[in-house]
């Protein structure tokens, strides 16, 4: 498994752990304040995350 992956929310490489937390937030398992604001900048960020190929990592 890769250590870093390309995240469509920030259009950059992020740590796998950050990806897991973002996907948990987008699914409602964690509160939005668990992730930095940079991951929530795009209008439909939750849907973008849910449709990412890494979502169910």
C-alpha cells in the first residue's frame, strides 16, 4: 500500500491516515471539525470524497 495518495479534495498528495479520517468525516462517522478546513473548501467535498477511488480504503 502507498504511504501517500492524491486527494481530489486538495488536488495534492496526502498521507493515507488523513484520507481515512476524511472519508470517515464525509460518511458522518466523525465530526467535520476533525479535518482541516483545506479538505472542506470545495462545494461538494463530501460527494467528491465518497466518489474517490480511495474512499473505502
